[in-house]
């Protein structure tokens, strides 16, 4: 990853509409990594909901529109695993849409930057956390070890694994349009994960790398009245680098 190349942040619908301020958080940390990075403010959907509902033509139209806005950039970064999978896999493999732009998930950028010492987590973050693997990011796109490298690089952090983790991780309850089509079942899945998997670990926070997972898990936590926080991985890295 060349940090001198021209980069653009594409936040996606979940970060724009469901998790207030998350896109700004991502942009703050990307400014510490790239010398030239912009924030795509246009409200454009990557097309994933259309793809999942079988509307391939509409999904392709979304993809072509999005790529027309970023054609002058070298790198596109998103913190949304669904957008990442859509851009990286579904566009070229299923929709026949090609682009020269390099696509990264934010975790890729953080991992490379910490590994090459572009950014250095030096401040102690003394909390006990676990990590929730987003289905799209780990199970489908095989980005499982990188978030753990990031968390283990943070001084003072007490990181404990869920019993079911990586590709065996249970879903937050929001995947595959579940939240839109079956909201009650979606919430029950999330509550079950919190009560049966997370709470026994006695953690202060769940860290994840997906805005929709964050939204669904926070909703479950609020519903049951738990004090556990849900943190995006960028938030905890910013704490460690003094951002």
C-alpha cells in the first residue's frame, strides 16, 4: 500500500445513516496514514442490497455510478465489509464491472500502517475487549488475522477471544438483509450473542470492523440494558496513537 497515492474514503450507507460520526472517525485516522485523502460526500449506495434481493441490473447501475465518482483516485478505502466485498469481488466477478482503482478495507490500511510503522500505537489503552468478526470481512473476504494483529499491537489492551471466532464466528444478526426482513429475529440473534458469548468474558467492550454489526449489536445491548460498549476498530486505534 503506497500511502503517497491519491486515496478516497467511501463510507457507505450504514456509516452514513446508522452510526453517527463513524465516517468522520475513519477520515481522521486515514489522514494520519495517507498524504492525500478525500472524503466522498455523495450519498451513493454500493448496490449490495439490490444484489442480495436479486436485482442485478440495479446493483450494476449503483456500481457504475459509484466508480464514476472515484475514477480519478488510486485507492478507495471503506470501513464497511459489505461495500468492500461488493467493490472487490461482486463488481468484477458477478456484475462484469472493472476498475483500475485499488480497493482496501480500513483494516487493511491500519494493518499495513502499523506493520510498517507508519503509525505507532504508543498510548496504553487499559480496557478488556473482545473482537466480533463481521461475516463479510472474515468468512467471505478472509480478513481474520489482521484485526487481531492490530489489537495485539496496542499497549495495555486486554484482548480475549470469543469461543467462536474467525470463520466460526456467529453472525451479529444483521447479515443478508435479515435486519430489514426479519427485525425481531435479527435482534434476538444479537441478544443471544451478547448474553451467551460476550457477557461471560467480562469485557468492557466489543470491537468490530463493520458499521452494521456495530449498529445491530448496540441495539441489542441497549435493549437488554447492558453496559458493554461496541467500538469500531478505528476508535481504539485512535486512542492508542493519540488521535
